[in-house]
């Protein structure tokens, strides 16, 4: 367990002034201290304990930079937790939202609107051919919850007992009940007081476990364990698969997903990929599942679908999306919200016109070449560089015993923040890097240089203690 906590008390740091970064106050800055103090009066004290956040008070975010009220400016390697694929405050999105505000139409429940029709037409046009229809929601957890129900409903059209779902232990599909059951966190399930007995969980095939086995062998081995524990393949309706394991941008080993797809086909089991964090160009392909060379039945999407406002979707084959699941089960209050649809349509156009999928693939080569260079430079500290395109994770280890080193990762993330670089602080042994796909190569390289400086400084401090 990583006990290190990033300090919320201001600390004097060296001033920074480059083309892309500026640090001119103590960090955390006065605006953070002031606003965090106000928030603490009205919110539970979770911010300092929750991972994924750094003590920065966002005032503006433009393209690949984040600004506070105190004149500080950071290069953003987070995309606001993998959302701003087409850049923060993309001009195309801003212009489209202004036109919609002037209309005005801010909310429409699920009544028919022209903008929802336009967005869905564009979404289906740019997605793979098997995506024939889509359901729109506000958050990723709504999408995965709905996909969970859709797979069970469709399974019952084949066999009334075909309601089982196979997922992966520890997966992150959201924070509502079905995603938590698929993840299998014992503490959360104990609070619910219930766990769906038809949900079965495979272990995630981490590269440091059974690495000598092929992906196909590992899948078959783990599947046999489920069958031996009482799972009947004939009663499995679907697989829910993270496109990659989120905390470390860890893709499945070659052959694993292909074996899963073969098994699914033989047993009439649906495959749903949770591409919420990874979709819309992030990995150098439109969707991350495309790296595996298989065709699923459903995709859950979100985050980068709008690069801004709350928006998510379940997309897939018509026969599954039209499965009978009861009145009102496939929409929510803000399904197809007009502002979200406006932002989503403008975002998809920005991705197309800016060739951002290709940009992510091209810049990803620069990113990974640089990160692998850091791995060679710090072999005692860096165990893995993982990911694809413009999603990467640097995994740190203790040079004395080779064990995962979450404290070192947290300290590096904190130091980089003090130098004008925001990265995704996982609280584990990993730091995630995911800049907007629009980031200039010069800014990308500058950010990686800051990461290198931060590793070097924390390493030296450790040697001197």
C-alpha cells in the first residue's frame, strides 16, 4: 500500500518560464488553497485521499495547457482524465456550443431533436460497420450498466438460462452496481450485500504473471478454472472486456483476445469492449479493441466522444440493441442532451479534419521512443513502459528489491506538477501519460524532459536520505 500523500500545503519551488510552462507561485498555489478550503466545507474530505487528482485549481484549459488564477501554466498530460482528445476548448466545439446556446435549447429529455439525429448519423458513419445503432447516455457507467443488461436480455432470446457475464477481476467499468459486480471488489460488494451469482471473473493476464505462456494458452487455462468452479459456457450471455487495463495501460498479450473471440463464437456469447477511456483515437486507432483484430458485438464509449461535456454511448449490432429489456431501461434524464450532442458532433468533425487518429499514432512513436529511453536510463526504477498511441504508463519499482514502488511514482508525479507538468497520478506504481491528441511535438518532448528531470531529482533525494 502506497502511504505517500501529495502535500496540500504550499511549498516554495523554483520559478519556471518556458514556451509552454509557467510556475510563478508556491505550489499548491493560492487559488487552490482558497478554493479547496471552501470546497472542504461542503464536500466530504475525499480530494486529498482520492487518486487521480493533483492539487491544482483549474481556471482555464486550452488545447494542451491548463491555467490557474495565479498565472501558473501546465503542459497537460492527462487530457482531464482522458477526455480532451481533440484538445481542451477546441474552437470547433466552442463555436458549435455558442450557436446552440443562442438557439436556445439546453435540455430536451428524450424528445426528438435535429441535433441528436445529426450526431447519431455521424457517429454510426465513422464507427466500424457492425455498429448499426447506438444508445446515448451521460456517463460511462450508464453505458456499461446498459451493456450488461443488453447482453443478458439478448442471451435469454437464445436460452432462458443464458444470463451469465464473464468479466475480469479488478476491471474499472464504472461505479454503479453492475460495473462493481463485474469488477468484483469484495469491500464494495459487502456494502451492497449482494453479488450477482451469474457474473464470473477471469484474472487479468498481466505481463509479469505466466509470461512464458502464450496468450491463447493463458486464456484457455483461466477459462478451465471457471468451468471447474461451476460455470456452464452454455449459460454465458456475454464477455465484458476492458480495451486495456486502465491503471497501467496494459493491453492483453498476443493471442489472448483472439482465443476469447473463438470461444465466444463457438458458444454464442456476445463480446462487449469497454472502450470508454481508450476510444476516439487515443491509442492510434479509432477504438483500442481494433489492435486485437477481432470484431465485437457491442462497444461502450465515452470521455473522448465529446472531448468536453458529459457524454457516453453503447454502440453495436441492431439485434442486440433492440433486445427486449423493459420500458424505460435504455435512457436517462439527459440521454442525447442537445449540448452534449452539439459538442459530440463538433468533436467528431475535429477528429476527422485534424486526422487526430493518425496524429496519435505518429506522436505515439515519439512518446514511446522517449519513454523507453528513460527506461534504459533508469533501469533500477522503471520496470515497464506500457500502452499504445498517446496513452502510456510508466511503472516504477524499488531498485533494492524489484517490488512495485508507488511512493516513488507519487513523488515523481508531484515533482513534475511543481515544474509545470500534469500527469495522471494513480496512487499505484504507475504514472499515466495521455496528452490531447493535438499536442505539438515540441510540447510533448518538453513534457517528457520534465518527467526525466523529476525522476532524476527524486532518485538523488533518495540517495541522500
